[in-house]
C-alpha cells in the first residue's frame, strides 16, 4: 500500500523595515519552496514587519490590518495559483483599539480555511506583546485543507502543553508554530544555547506526547541596537511523531526547509505509545483552575 505523505515547507526569513519588501520576499520564497514540492507552507510570526514589540510605540498600531485584508488577499491569490496551503501570520486589526497576533490558514484554492489568534501573550524584556495584542479567543482547533488537517499555534503558545493537546484532539496531523524568538544581547553568551535547545526540546516533546508532526518556523537576523537588540536564532525545525528531528534550518541565515512527512507514522506512533488511550480525563479538573489550593 502506498504511504500517504504531507510535504511541509518552512520559510525562514529576516525582516526589512518596509512591509512591502517583506511581503514580496515572502511571495517569491513561497514560489521557490512550492517549486521544490512543498504542499503546506508556513511563514514566520509577524513576518510582514520587523518585530515591533521590542518597544512601546503607539504608531506601530498603524501596521495592523483586517482579515480579509491586503495580506490575506495577496497570499490567497498565490495559494490558488500554486495549489498550496499557506499559513500566513497577520497583525490583525479586529476592531478600533482591538488587535491580535493572528495566523490565517489559506487553502489551496485560495479560500480561508481557518483563523487562529494567539492565546498566550508574553510580556518580557523586548517582547512587550501585551501592549499590542489581546489574548486570542478562537480556541485550539484543527483546520481541514486539501492536504489534510493542520493545526496552528503561535510562538509563546509552545510552552503550554494544554494548547498542543487540544489541537491534537481536534485531529490535526501537524501543528505549525510560526515564531519570532531569539537571544537578548545580554544573555546570548551565557544562556543562548540552553535557551535555543529548550525551544527545540519542547517542540520535540509535543510531537511525542501527541503523536503528530510539529513544525516551528522562526525569523532570523538581528533587530535593534546594542542592549535593546534581539538576535533571532532561526533554527526552524520539524519533528516526527516519534520525536525524530527531520530537518533543521540555519541559526544565522535565511533558509527554506522542505520535509516529507509520512502520515502513516502518526498511527504507528500512537499504537506504540498510546498516550491518548491512557488519558485520565476524569482527573484533570485541576487544569481548569489557576492553582490547586
């Protein structure tokens, strides 16, 4: 019997100051990676702009756009032309004064297959996202596409196993994590490699625990000056349902990663490690509380 397969494409890229340049760069990189056979292609978090949450800047709200809007329309046409599924992050203007860090899944006919709004919003030095983004309210879902069911979570969501488990329970074959994560100038020398490996380890663990593929795509390059800079560490990667690293991009350069994912591996992994079978759903009430008093 011929094995079923999903060909994943990750576009690891750096951002210029001009959003139009980033959109066009992403478009030609999508063309290139689709030419290499990718069927489902993911761009990095907030790819259209430099990472503006490094600072508090009210003017940055002017970068937001509605859904549908210019970015979704541009990439919807491209998805239909190439016959590929695209995961396109958007700084969403939902209403006056209401903004989200969002990813849109565009099906291979150009239609919107789903919208996910980032649920977990960080507030760390040079990652001041709570100033800009309201927490997402879409829940954790799987979206049906021409090439199969896909889930999307965004960056900081990766550290919360409940989110990945919920996406898995909705039937996703793969979870995409568009991300913007990197080193602070003050931390790279002493903490940098540990942080990067922790980031990859949590993706590997989610793949194993849920018996599905996990793909994380990061931006790359240094943004900002001196102690106010962030060096994004690239390292975009794909893990199999058994935790095997199937592909990894460079830490310091733009890259295109194409990985073939055999879908029969999901069933094989879940038979061998039947975590879904052994879940004690009757005992997990504490997860609905902030803390077990």
